[in-house]
C-alpha cells in the first residue's frame, strides 16, 4: 500500500464529483481500491456520494464502504472526535478512538474548525 499526499486547494475543491473521480482518482492517482465511510460525500459542495463512487468506478476499482461504528450508543465519527478535541476533551476522544490521539500535522496548525490541507489516498496497485 502506498500513500500519495497532494495539496488540497481551491481548484480541487471546486471540481464536480465526477470530474474529481475521473481527473484525480483515476487519471492522476490510478486508484484501485477505495475505502470510505457510509456517509462520505465529496466533490464541489459535497454532491458526490458513496453510490456515485460505486457507479462511476464500476469494475475497475473496488469501493468498500465502512458502516458506522458505535461505542456506548454513539456513532464514532471524525466530527465527534474533532469536536471533543476542540473542547479539550482528549481523554474521551482517546476512548472513542481506541488509542491515544497524536497530532501528526507538523507543517500546519491543527484546528477542528478548518479543513485539513493535505489529503492522502491509498493506492494498492502499482
């Protein structure tokens, strides 16, 4: 498995979901295996859905959807974790994560209120 980081900027943010799939995931990254959460959205204004990924990748790529994970009756999500961290509740965030939170964004100031600048995609096929 390889990770290919690339800068997420305004130009990429404005791509429609189908253009993002074609130009970025297929043409640029040659994505072969994609794993997303059950409520994942992408593309301009989040119009792309899991179903769009599955439809547009057809047999070329495997799209695996992770169903919600619940802990003590709550759905554990990145939104929940970011909220807990922004409130300084590291111990509860660690409980939901199942491991200690570590800030690995060394080149940027981490903030729960702003979008992370770097995105990594996995590529399983050389």
